[in-house]
C-alpha cells in the first residue's frame, strides 16, 4: 500500500474516533432565577440522563469541585452559592458531557427609610414630631410590598400602603419588603414619636424649612435640584422605590444641580441630598 494511502487511512481512523467520542447530547441547566433574594432557595434542573454530578466553582477560582451528594437531576441552590458558578456533568450511554456554567448572584438592598412630608415641626428639645390639630403629616416608607404600619407597637388595621397619613399622637414605625423580594421583610428599626397639639394655644418652634427645591415633579426625564438655604450640597444620589441605588450624581459648582432620569422606567424614585452631614430625602415621580 502506498504511503499516501496509509496516511489518508490514518486520518480517517482519527476522524472516526473523534466522532465516536463526541456525545450526541448537550446538557443545559434550567434555573427559575439565578439571582436570589435573601433566604431564598431555588431548584436548578437539567434534562433526563443516566447519571449526574453537579459542580461548583467559586467566583475567583479557576477549578470547579464536585458538590458532595449532588448526583441527581436537580440541585437545590441557596444563599451559600451566591457569587459562584454551577454546572452539571451528565452521562448517557457511557458518554459524558458538561453543561455551560450558571452564575449564582444575589439581590442587595439599602436598609428601609421613611420620607416625611406635610405639615409638621420638630421639637428641638425632644426630637419628637409635632403636628397641629387638624393637620396631616405623611410618612412614605421606602419598601412598597407587604407593608405594615405600627402605632405604639401594635399593627394599624388597614395600614398596608407605603404612604401613611398621621393625624394622631403615637410612636409610629413600619415594616415591608422590596417588590422584587416580597418575602424579605425588614422593619424600619426606629419609632417616630408624634405629638398632636393645639396650635392656637401652644407655642410652636420655628417650622422645619426645606433646604432644596426639586422640580419639575413629576418629570418626564430631567430634574433640577436647587439649593434654597444652608451650606453647599455635598452628595446627591438617586434610589428606586425598592431602595436600590440607581446612580450617584456628580455635584456641579452651582446652587442648581441637574439630575437626568432619561432611560429609567417610569415610577417613583427618591433623591438623597446631603449637606454639612445633614441628609434630606425627596420623593420624585417620572411619568
């Protein structure tokens, strides 16, 4: 047999061996959500094969390790898997293939806060909030799902909206969850002491004046934050209704700052304005 024929035959054998070694299936992972809420557990699933071995690779590692006991078609994934990659090795008819990796990540939220608006003053001696009889103060809770308001430690019947109107004396607080993680319920952590007084006979402290004008509100995309009183603005941040930071905003050497909401979905946002260590919150609406 000629040398070139032997060489061609060897190439055919190598090609046939390579084709035979390649599996006829490609396992994949079905994940209902690979971005977990705090405390959440989800089930990763692959197709039906003869046997399985699941693997995990930490975010900065280059080598994956087998997960002990993870030899079934499904894998329960919880917070301990956050910031790691998961993949499965499946065997069918003696042939083994690996699925693509899936990154497991987790949602992170700011602690809940309350924005106060309406008619009220702050007692400089006690720090309690004072409202006149017949007036209303509004408390706007930053988490908008599964909200419960409390007065003197007791749930207020029907008070399940983020926006709550205060007309009576008491110690108010709230708990709730971000919309994307409705089971992640957190409390405000503080109580707001409110005293209703007869302003016709009581001597009231000077009213609390806003430091900034925020306009137009609602806005279609561009806001102006204009300083009215006090020292220069030091920090300006925009949060969404779930309390997540949307973006920090660069401060210009001016009393009027421009804040663009272009490209953001319509809805409720919060501006956090800091000046001389004092933080002011403003609710804005993009429509």
